[in-house]
C-alpha cells in the first residue's frame, strides 16, 4: 500500500443558466499535499435512464490535426489507489453539497 499525500477537494455545483438538461453537475479542484492543485475536474451524471449516479472526469484536451478525434488527459492519478482516493474524496464532497444544489434541475414544462 502506497503512502498517499494529503488530499483535499473543493466542489462547486453547476447550474446551466439556460435550464437545459445537462450531464455536468459540478466542477472540482483537487489539492495535493497543500502544494499542488488540479483544476477543471468535472462531476458528471450518466446519461442512462434511471442511472444518474455521478462520476468524476479529470481534465482532458481534444487532439489537434491527425488526432482531432481523440481526447488526451492533462492531469490524472497514475495508480489505482490514488485514483480511488481522489475520486472518492471528490464524490464525498459533492454529496455533502446542499441537496438542492445536487438534485437535477426539474424538467421544463
């Protein structure tokens, strides 16, 4: 088992100003050992009917030229243990948000 550095996360709920349905639920920042931060982490919900369980996506950039159809990670955990710790912390902070901020927006009439 690895010794992981201290992790902390900040999560901000996202509300689409147009009130359109969106998979994006929140943005997150992951602080590592009080010395490094990863911004642009997203909390999304699955697009499967009846399964809106949130999941975490680390920042990525769309390729250019011959690789324009691919996405490339900008920052991400390397080990499974680090990934599980980071994702677990971010989802825990997301679930601690006020229920109104976490609940999906009501469908327009």
